[in-house]
């Protein structure tokens, strides 16, 4: 199993190599050369597996250069009881007779990013130990990616993390989770600007091949295919759990739909990859907040990222993104996996600020299964209030965006699964606004907000970032 670049300028490489690269060597994104296929019988044979066992089966189809016993050991360590509070790792909870939550926030930072980051931390350490290399992670976060990466990589041998976040654009809890860490290999940088500014800085360093090679740069943002592959596992898990009650004779091809709160397009892209492999997914519904560039793209076929001044600060801050770094992988598929057409589209984006794929828009749903919708602050508040009143379940604001949009895309006879994003305790203000509840921190995090914080403030300055990384790289 080999991997190539969306832009056609990288020699096919194995899974372990692309884990260390992040971006492809030509500045594109890494994708499988061919997507492995699974049969209904194969999926059914996985029904009785634990989550670590299922992760081993799915990831073994992609990480073919890693010995299976080593892969299984990584998955056991990543998805251990020490890391995840729920015995099943990913619990499913019905909020009514039509919509079910897929619980992805049982990990150490209470957010879905832990699902991929815990595996990525294990796999990066494994690859580095066998190649006698070091790795300096340069990342950007709008909220949860940063803390999940730092908790997965803190103290790891041969790895340093340089994580940028936008000043004043995260919740108090999100900042405290990141900035309170004291590990020598963790470096937090608060950038003046919005998430897209952080992401642009990250890409500027990653696309400079000389700097990247000299300082052994890598990435753990969703541009890293290791994260996309690890996130695929919970789509298979959720389908298996959602169909447990379906008669065995009717399970093959039994379709469910997923709604995914989306900012950078990585989580929902994992679902599309699982669907491409043969998992019976009917619809992948993208839920956006007020920064609804992706919703506009799926409705019109025109992708027009907004600048920093037009990117709203919202009450679902992890989705305050106007330039989705993973969309290139989807556009690559839409354009027939043609690197020349893909590169032309990205030149159009650079020259005009937009990509016009309106001629292809009808295929987005018919061929690829995508739908989309937008949620606002008022929608979030009402959804959190209504779900709590109806079921006693408290949602975080991002998951509320998902539930609101999911309910607009229900189809008779098709279960709708909404991917949970985070625990509501990370966003107490909107929960109180919606329900009047003062929800407390989990016991093991009760003193988090009182801990000293360690962060370097920096302007939107590529030269300053280069110097900071160069002088602290391992």
C-alpha cells in the first residue's frame, strides 16, 4: 500500500514515511494510491471486536508496512482504559428515535481529536525509534487539536511540538488545557490573528522544503493522513453498533447517515474514505457554523475562503475556520484524481480567491453522498436547550451545530448518527445560557483553570516563527 500527492510531484511512499511528512514533499496532500476495499462479510466479521481490535483491522489495510503485532500493540496503548473513560471507548447514545450521538470525547482532553492523536502519538514514536530521526511538529489549532496533540506527544522521545493558536479565540478551558503543560518538548505560541493565519504560517514553513528538511518538520493537523486514517475507525465502529439490532440477514448494505460538525474538513473526509472503502454510508452531512464557507461550497460548487476580518468569532470556536486544509483531498477526487486539474484549481484559488466547480456540484450529493447546512448561535442555544429538556443530555456547542443540521436532513428508515465533538464542560457559558445549568469540570481537571499558563505571544510574523522553531527544534 503506497501513498501519493494530490499534486503529482511525490514518489509513492509507504504509510510510515507519510506519517512523518504531514504535507507531501511537493506541497500537496497525501492520499492513498488506491483505496482498499472491504466486503460486507469482512465488516460483519468485525462485529464482536473491541475498539482497539477494530482499529487494528482497519488500520492494517492502510499501514501495510508496519508489522501487524506492532500495530496491534500501538492500538491497545492508544485506546486503553488509562486514556479513555468509557469502557467501550466510543459509546453511542440516542437523543431521540431518529438521532444518535457517537461519543468521541472520552479521551484525556475531552474532545474527538483524542481519537486520532492518541494513535498518532504511538505511531510517530514507533517510526522515529526505528529510523533514528527526530521530529518537530509545527501545528495550528482553533481549539481542540492543539491540546489533543500536546497530550498525546508530551514527553515523547525525539519529538518537539510547536503549536500555534489564535489570541483570544479559544475558550478558557481550551487555553488552560494547552498552556498549563510544562513539558520541555511542548511550545505554545499565541498568534495575533485568527486560526487561518496560524494555518497559513504552518503551511509556509511546511512548504519550504529546505527549512523543513533542515529542522525535521512534521505536522499533526488533519493534513496528516495518519489522523484521517485513525478517524476512519470510529465510522466502522458506529455503523457496527448502530446495526447491532438489525436482523443478521438484513445487515449487508444497511445504510446509515452521519452528520459531522466541520471546520477543516478532516473528520468528514475520514467518513468519505470509509464510505469509499465499502462501509454502507448513505449521506455525509456537513454542519457549519457562521463561518459557512464549506456549506456554500457544497450548495453552489464555488469555494471562496474568507479573509481574517470576515472570519467570525463564534460560540463554537473550533469551527471558526474559513480555509479548510483538507478540502484539497476531496477536490482531487471530484477532478478524477488528476494532479494537473487539481493544480490548476489551486492556481485559480491563488489568483482569484475562489475555485468554481459549479459544473461538478450536482455530483457532490449524487456521487459522493455529501449534503450540508449552517447553524447559528441562536440555533446552538435552542438545540442545547431542547435536547436537554427532551432527553436530559447536555451538548457542547459544536455538537449542537451537528444536531441542528442533522434534523434538517433526516430520511425515513435511515438512522442518523451525529459525531460528538467535545464535552460540554469545555464550554460552560453557552450551556448556562441555554439551560441555566452550571456544569462543573471533571474531577481530575477541577484545578485546571487555576494552574500557571506558559505561552509565547507572537505577531502574524513568519520570520519570528522561523527563528522560534529553529532555536528550539530537537
